[in-house]
């Protein structure tokens, strides 16, 4: 099986949108670009948007508008793609790099230390689609010694927060949508991004009062077209030939034929494309969470929602050289993976300017252990399962041991399956799900997912598959009288979790279902470490013996 890393999503609706643009007789900047801008504004609550030919150009336009230039400094993360820093250099300023946090994004607490009287802007980058801590960043800029050099800077009264949202369209932070999280945000529509125009980008304006975002958008639009007072579409109309050049602008406009791709994708992004990315992200998390060697990327929490642009898996306790060997093994199995990113101080252009990776230890640690896995809407379940299998096998092959304290079987890999145990009492009100983390092969993984979607039907299919397959490390027993499965394990370093999906709320309710404060599930002999309102964490070593006894007593059939 060969799985590419990040092909663009192109379906019939996108092809038709592009063909419509081609047949319209107008393919450079025109009505399609305006429709794209309006769609972004409406969908993501952005006051004003200006499309351009790349995310890099969007950064350059924003910095130029703010008057950033020679002698100024712009704070950026050391862990980002080079375009972030190159935009600063093209403005004539100096990138001031700060180290990362554990979530790949820049460490906000490093910002205050980096601010000088020359600081004019900060560019937080939402790495992988995970939004930065914008409220904290904004708070750190209060009461600093800001030295404005023009009227625009004086009006804002602090460094510009220029959010690099190239990865994070569709993400959210504290109920705010990406595109509105900074004073200005930039998006990238490069070929590998969640939304693509082949090449393209956008400046998203959300400046506070007394700024007029609409007027600023008109200025930036003019700058993208050489400072010309009329775009080519307007000039092409009868009698519309006359124009003027009022500013030494740039050639950064986005053509209609490219905007058509992004516009068609945007129409199905929130309803189809983004949910599929999130589904794949969850699937990866579910599989890799069973391995102690796997450090999962940030996903969702109470404050943030990821756009799932990248799945940045980190392997614990390995060297950069081992990471590279793991990548070679994965690639040899036909799966294209990547690394996001090589930290800027490791690149020649920045090393020559005196930046040293030793000053950014977290950025280097993240980089040295990171492998980006394929994540895009076209991936099938079978392909996702193959990616997981390839990664697990490759880690095992390179490290040559039982990685992370979780059993490593030669012909099988570890994934979760779920079986329901109905407690005594009102079974329809409370379901206890016994999640057994153990070695399994891709077929079992597929049907384990089906089990959660269609419990009764998939359960019988799984059982038939198990009967016809010899699996290392455990046997299966059909449980009686509740007619479910209990595994007779031979490994003591596995983890077990009981997840509770019910409506009990207090100790009295808990006692009805054989849970008690002493940490014992008498019905099943399961020894409990901790009980919360969502899960029961199991003491596996002691439970192992209890489960064996119960399985022997209640087994209806034995494999």
C-alpha cells in the first residue's frame, strides 16, 4: 500500500467551480476572489479580508502596513516554517526568536523576556492547527515600554499581534474563531493546507477601534496590485481603462481561477472536510494512546479547538538519529511522512546570522522526536489502520525492544477493544465499558471500531474472527451468564480502564452498581485504584488474577 502525505482534496464540485471560472472569460483577480473573501468573513466572523498570492505575502503586507522596518524587532517562534522569519527579514527588521512550549507553539512566557524598545510586533504561529494562548500573549503586552515610530503604531500603543494562522483555519480559542484571534491574522492556502488555492493566502483584519478595518482592507488590496487604483477586472469594463498608481505596491494578487478551488472547498469544509480530519485525528489518538512511547499532539480542551492540519506524533526518549531511522522504516512500508519543522536556528541562513539551536532546547527536543503522519479527508479507514500499523512496527524495529512498557508482538499491534459488562440493577441506565488495551492486528482494530458503532452486529463478527485466528499474548473466553468477553492475559504491564456511561451522581447510586469507596467491584472482582464520575482506573496487576478466576468460573467456551 502506498499512502501519500498530503494530496489536495479535489472532487467534482471543485472541478466544476474551476471550469466555471475558466469558461467565464476572466481568470485573474475578479469576482471569484471577492466571493472567497466574503465567504471567509461570513463563516469566521472576520471584519475584513484581503486575499493575496501566499501566506508569506500576507505577513509581508501586514508588517509593511504597520511600518515595521530597519532597526525593528519582531518576536517569532524558533519552531516554525522559514516563511515566518523571511517575511520579517523582507520588511527590513530582525526576527527575535523564542523557544517553544510542549504544545509546539511559542512559549508565551518567553515573550516578556524578549520584548525590547525595538519590538514592533509578535507573530504567534498556530503550529499544526493548535491555536496559541492569545489572551495570555495580549496580557503580557500591557504596561510595556513601547516605542512607536509612526502614527499607526502610536494609535495601537503596543506591539502588533500578527497571528500566523496558516495551519489553523477552522480552529477556535475561547469561543473566538481563528481569523479573529490577533489584531491581524494571516492564512495560507498553499497546496498542502486544509483549504487550498494551489498557492494563495489572506490577510484577516480585526484591529480594535479606532482603526477602520474596511479602509485598511482597501489599502492592502491596492498594494497587492502594484498600488494601482483599479484592478484589471474593473479596467476591462467599457470605458474603465483610466487608472493611477498611487503607491509603490507589490504584485501579490490572487487569480480567480485559483480562488475557485478554495471557494469550492470552503463550501464543504466545516460540514465535511474538517470533521473527517478530526475523525482521523481521534483515530490516531485512540490507537497511539495505548503506547507509553507515544506523545500525542494537542487536540481539544475547554479553551482550544484544533483544525487538525497536522498529526505531530512524538516518540518519547529517542534521539534525532533514531527518529530518522523510524521515518526510513515507515517510508519503506509505503507511507509518506514528514517532519514539522526543522527549527529556524538549524537552517543555514539563520545559523549564519548567529542563531544557535542550543538556545532553544524545547524546540529542538520537539523536532528531534516528531513525525508528521498523513491526515486528510481522502484517507480511508483501511489506510489509517495501515499508517498506524506501519508506525508501530517501525518503532519496534528501530528500538528493538518492547517499547514504552507495552507488549510488542511481531505479528500484531496494540489497539483498544470495548466490551460491555452490565452491572446488577438498572442495566439500561448505566453501562460499564471494560476497555482492554492489548496486542491486536489490523482486522481486529477495524472491527473494534465497528463494535463501538454497531455493538450487537459487530460483536458477533469479531467473535468469529477471533475463533479463526491465533493471537500472541492472550486467549479469549466467552463469558457467561452475561455473554460477553473476558481476556485471559499473559502480560502484566497492560493497562485497563473502566469507562462509565451512566447517570449515577452520588455514592448511594454507585453502591447500586457494585462500586464502593473501598475500591472494589465485587461482581467482577476488579480492583479499583480511583473512581471519578467518568471512569474507574484499574489496578491491573491484582485485577489480572481476579479476572482469570472469574473467567474460569464463568467460561461457556474456551479457545
